[in-house]
C-alpha cells in the first residue's frame, strides 16, 4: 500500500512471463523454425541449381563460339594420360585443342588445385572465350574433398564438370569406349543421330568418378563414368544446340553416395532408365 497525500492506494503487482508462457513461446518458435528450414533449404538448392545452369550456359556459348571461329570444329577432349600434369600437352594433342587439361583424384596431386589447366592456353582452348573465369567449372553443390586433402588445408577441388567423350576429337576410342554403338562428332555437320538439341556436351560428374576432362558414356548395362546428382537427385546439362537443362535421374544414377560408385561397375540393368537416357543423348550409330 502506498500513502500519497493521505490517500491510500494499492500497488498493482508487476506482471511477467510464467514458466508456462516460456514453454509456449519456445514451442511456437520451434514450430516456426521447423517450417522455415525446409523452405530455406529448398531456396538454397534452387539457387545452386540456377548458378550451375548459368555455368553450363557460359560453357556452351564458349563451345559454340570456338566452333564458329574454327570452321565448325569442336575443341578436343582427352583422357588423363594425354593432359595430366603441369607440362603442356604434346604438339599432337595441342593441335586438337583440348577444351581443358588435368585429372582429378582424392590425393594431393597438383591437378586438383591447378587453375592454370583450366584458364591458360595451351592447356585450355576455351579459356579465351570465358575470360579465363574459374567459377564456371564448378558446381556450388560440390564441396567434396578427401581427408588427405583437408589436412593440406584444401577447401575444394578445381572443377566438377566433364565433357562428353562423344563430342570433339581426342583419344577416347582407345579407352573404355563402346565402338559398337557410339561415334565421335567433331563438327555440327556430323550431328545427325541424335540432333544437336539432344546431344549433351557438358555435365557435372560424380565426385568419386571424376578424373580426366571427359566422361565416358555407359555401356548397355554398365556405368563407366557416373554423372553427379547434386540437385535433388538430378544434374545440369549443356546441349549442343546451346540450351541448358536440369535432368532428374530415375534409377541407378540418382543420389549415389560417396564410396558406392565403384560397386556399380558390374552390370546394372539393360533397361535402366538413366543408362538409356545417357546413351540416347550421345552421338551414336
């Protein structure tokens, strides 16, 4: 009670949060966070996919510009044995203008971090058409490195992108190449089956599979190299006509975790939808 000028007044007790109020507020916040996190994750995934599509768009523009400047001839694409290491490729390889050089692995070899192999001629014939940018070669969702690489202070490898061994001259037919089905297109005039809008040129390769600058398309029932699935079970492709797309996998290429790819070497399934899609979207007889 407070006495003021002889008048007695009561003092109202101050109100505050009770334990029940705090529990209710905490529960409401938890619900809101639970609702927001998936939306934020979806937004991030969509943003990364758009960034990845933009990378492919820049690459395919550089590809078509190069071809236009070279009588329709595509840049070359070679296996590791021809374009690995910091020594410039041989004169015979340089004559076929490799699109990039270098071979990635899980060890601490120089190619994993050497941007010169992507941005300087004679290692890369596309670099002048890309302003020597490096971000275009890397999907933002690919942050995979090995423990050995992490101990060296690395945060990532230089690229996640590979080119189809069916597009551009090179030494792919000497490797695991299904010559009974595939052919190599060296110019747009050779793209008949399928047409350029259905021929993939660039995509991201699974982190366990990526090594040389190219990706070998699968045999009838067996993966040789494996495309990535960074974007909710799919990956982005750049096609020869200049368009880019996000393709969602439906079978054996979908969300393959690290360490599993090497177990896919035995036959998978002759009717596997993902193998069929890759074969149908590559130059063939």
